[in-house]
């Protein structure tokens, strides 16, 4: 069996393994378009925290497995990148064919030359300004995930499970991308609620004032505490009748809190600002 067939099987298995809750969230997102409210958006962001925590827990099952990220590892005919790059590109190509990226909430990491969807187009509600389509910061998310976040929560080592490692990486990447790009919806609902406050700095392209309008320190602190608590709850080692593992977690809650404080919240705000700067176009 050649490499292209192997990768196609891997991507199809991964695609069919996509959790049902993703479809549920998409269905709920359709309702958001009928009457967008900040509470609806916040509820979705809270549910996405669960997805991110579980995704990191699943990735932490495997060690770093650095050969998966080394372009010089192996020999893939016609491809010069790493195994994880190949996996992501091939998976996104399959997902594009079945319409994943027709949903405005989904953003590919390798958008160039994606094949068109082969399934009938679903008419998603037109909630966002058309300028939202041009905002994609997945390059920054990719860089942060592999170069800064990953070493913080996976053990060093190599167990040879490179394909499974790449699959778990993609789950983490897509969960983070979806959460961060949800900043477009956050910005839209805040703009609608306080249009008179947002229009002047948008017209003046005053980023500092927009940051001030978008920032609620108490809310951000609550988010960091909540994701840390979820990491404790979802990732604790459970052993009946034994106490020696009390306080041991599959992913350190401090890492989750830091992930949100250092990267998720700032990058979401970056998306919000970019969206608002084009909101009046």
C-alpha cells in the first residue's frame, strides 16, 4: 500500500471519529444567527473550554514524539514538510471535500489549494460582516502550539506513535482555532450592543481604545480560574481507595490557566480588533 493510500485511510478514520458534540455545536450556532446575543456566544465559549481541555488531555497520552515534526524524518515522495504537516494538509483536504470549511466558524491551517466541497452547500446565517472571511490567524496559533505550548504539557520521549500524535495535535489545533476565531462573533455582538461607543475608535483606527472597550479583567480572570478547575476535574487520576495520587493531573491546571491568559485571550482579542477595524467597510 503506497503512502498516499495510507494517509487517506488515516484522514478518513480521523474524520469519521470527529465527536458528535461538534455537530451539536454547529446546530446551536445556526440558532445564534437568528438572534445573536452575548450570552449565546459566552455559552458556546464555555462549552469550547471543555473541548480544549479534553483535547490536551488526549494529546498528553503520548510523549513529545519529535520525529513527527522533523521534515528530515522518513522519506515522503513529493512532499518536503514534516509528518504532522502532511497529516494536517491531507486531513483538511478531505474535510474540505465534505464541507467543513463552508462553516464560517471553521478556519483551515493550510487554506491554499483546498479542494472544493463535494456536498450540497448549507446556507449558514449571515451573522458577520463579509470582511470576517479574510481574518485567519492560524499561522500564529500553529507557531504557539508547537513551539511554546506543547513542551509545557507533554512528556519528553518517543514511543513511535507518530500518526496518532499528529491526529491528537490536529484536534488541539482545531479546537484552539475555533475558540480564538470566535472572537469575530464576540466583536460583532459587542458592536451591536454598544455601537455608539465602538464607531469612533473604529473610524479613527484607534486600537488602544478598542482594546479598552473589549477588555473586562474580572471576566478574563474568571475564565482562567474556570479552565484550571476543569483541568483538575477532567484530568485527575482516579484510583479507588488510594490517596497517593491526590493532586496529580493529566494536564497541569496551571498550564491551562496560562494557555488562556498568555495566548487564547490575547489572540481572541487580536481577532476581535481586526474584525472591528473592518466592521464599517
